C-alpha cells in the first residue's frame, strides 16, 4: 500500500532535518531572496537587472505559479549569470 502525501512529507522532513536549504535563487534576470520578517513570516524579494525583467517576473507570478513537491530534485548553487552591458 502506498503512503499518503502527509506520510511521505513527514518521511522527507525526517530525512532532510538539519539540511539548510538555499535562500537565494535566480529567475528571469532577477536574484530572488527568501526573507524572514520581524513577525516570523517569510516572503520572496526579487532584485532585477532591468524593469523588463521585473515586469516579466511579476507577470508570471500574477498569471500562474505551480508548486510541486519532488524529493528527488537536485538543489545546487547556480553559476552566476554573466553581466552584459546594454
């Protein structure tokens, strides 16, 4: 018999306890940071290279965002994007 999603998540939590997940990521020419406020709530802040990068990221977040649980996903630091002058 297969586990329920809650049982699977609990097992994953036990396996990953103590592992510090990254708090920075890159998306669409923007650097994202997960920030914890004084109230203990977390949110995402994006710093973008251009207004068009910011607008594109905002449009995607507003249109639709899909969140999936995949315990097999590889979490690794991404190489910095090369800086290009425009």
